[in-house]
């Protein structure tokens, strides 16, 4: 399938803010060049303070760039009027607006304001678009509910429906999963991915949910004040080592094989682990968490074995749960573990 044309192209962009007193300016990101395409979900990832919100606000024309160009559908963003831009870019912000006494359908109907004016009444066609937008995010049954009665997940879906009702080719979202539990975070990002393909929209969002974004996003922009911005598919950024560089911290590491982050632990003891399959992986995980490296060498004096009847044996003692395995292992005088240059990382 052919790639859709670029909807937003930035070249040598510098984002930041003017200093409140005086003519000096504070740059947040400098010399950024990247492109957003229709039909793709792109996630903006970076540590706190890296400039994610500043980048989103700049691309949304909420704040002006300090340098460089932003081309929106082939036209410089500075040449658009606010009215014109409202028909091209819709924005879903993190801030929670007090709309408790408004119905869901009325809130989504506000997405039609670029076409009706803020106080304009909705036509039959506008109401059809509102109903279709609610149906696309599977919240049509909430149309008559008051916004104040919604859960965080329902409210976020309604805000996405409002953006859809605005009928813009580009949707920006600032931390759309910030207040949600894990299953709801996954649901929202899967929903946005589906909508980007179904409606061929450019969906660009900032998020701290690294693990989910790396599994769902078509493209990723990594942003860091020191390292700048890198853009590409999650897989290409994993191969290049950029993801590991941008999120290098003590206690975590990026695993290129799985394409996900892992929590690392310092192991000072070791025990031989015999077995295979998911039970072996879970026992290894529990051992590592307790500072015990699960080795494969037969010269370890003690052994944990996963038995044929899906139980466990620690040296000569049976165990029926992994908790019991750890309790038994901690009574043993285990050999010290010293990681060599050829040893794998303290994960298994």
C-alpha cells in the first residue's frame, strides 16, 4: 500500500518560549526535522521536561516556533487563520474542563463549531456527524448522559469523539491516557490506531506510556533536551539503539529482542535452574528480583527444578508455589554470583 502524503512536515524547527522580561528566548528543542503522515499513529516519547508539551503546542500553533518551518498540508502554518486551522487540526488536551452539566452529545457537538460558529445551531447533517463520531468510539449509548457522570475512560473517548466531529485530517492529543488504568490506556491507543487507519487521519500524541506506545504506534518521535529528536518506527529505533540511549537510566534497560524495557536487578548469588517454558521464565523472574541469578552451569551446588507434574523442587525439598521456592532458596548458602564479560544481563 502506498504511503499517504505528508500532512505535517517540519524543517529545522526550534521550539521554546520567550523570556517574560526582555527579548531573549529559551529554546527547548532545536533543529528538528520530521514528517507526519495520514493513516498513521505517531507517539511523542521522552522523559519529563524533555519538551513534549512544547512541541505539541508549537505544532498546534498555540505558541509560535522560535525558528524553522512548519508546513501543514503544504502550506506554512503561519499563513493560516485560526478559523482555517480549526478545520485542519483538532486538539485534545490533558486539562480537565468543568463541563459537568453538559450532555455528551452537546459536548461532541461543540466539535462542529468551526462550521457553525460557537453559538450556531446544529443542522441535521451536524447531528448525523455527531452520532457517527460517538459510534466510531463505541460510546453512542452515552449520548444523553451528563459529562459529569462519566468515568475517566468514558470521558476520554467522548473527547476523541469531539475531535472526530471536528472532521479535521489531523488530531493532536496531549497525554490522552494520563488518568486511565492500564487496560483503558491500551484500549484508547488501540482505538486511536484503528481510527487513524479507518479515517486516514494523522494522529499525533504525547505519552509517558512507553511500553504501550512501542507496541501500538506506527511511528515514534523520541525527544530529549540533550539528544534532540529522532523519528522512525519503533523497530528501527530499537535496531539503531536510539530507544536505549534516550531512556538510559539505572535500574532499567531496553531489550532489543523484545522491543520493550526491562527492570534490571543486582544479583549477588546464583542457583542452577532446570526446566523450560513460561514457568521457568516466572521462576527466573522471581529469583532475579531476590538478587539470585538463575544459571545454567551444572557446577552450582544447589538446584531449582521445575518438575513434570508442574511443581517445583529446591535441592531435595518439594514446593508447590513460586513463593515457596523463594522461601526455600533463601535458606540455602548459595554460591556468590560474579557477572563476567560474557555473562548475560541480570535478566532471564
